[in-house]
C-alpha cells in the first residue's frame, strides 16, 4: 500500500496535521508556517504537476480546523 500523499490530498493532510500537532490552532498559522508543517509530515511527497498555492493552503487550513473542531465536540459529548 502506498502511504504517500501530496498537496491535493487535503483531508489526509488535515488528519495528519491534527494528529501531529493537536494543540495547534490552524487558523493562527501563516501560510508559510502551514506549508512547512505539511512538508515535514512523514509520507508527504509533492507532485510537480500540482504545486502548492494559496488556495490549496487555505483549503488545508480549513480542513484541519474542521478536523480539530470535530474532535473537540466528540470529546465534549463523550
């Protein structure tokens, strides 16, 4: 099984960022910092046909925020 992912795998990136940095508020990060965190994730392999841009970073940021908020709500309910 191939465990690599790239910039277009937004949901996978969001999950991995949440797991790697559970205490980080993604909305507090600059895109340069977010990009650095993504690039350091194990298995991340950028695809030269799909370079990163601001729209992708914003989508990752919001998906990570949603992942974080979903887990907070689960903790409150459980």
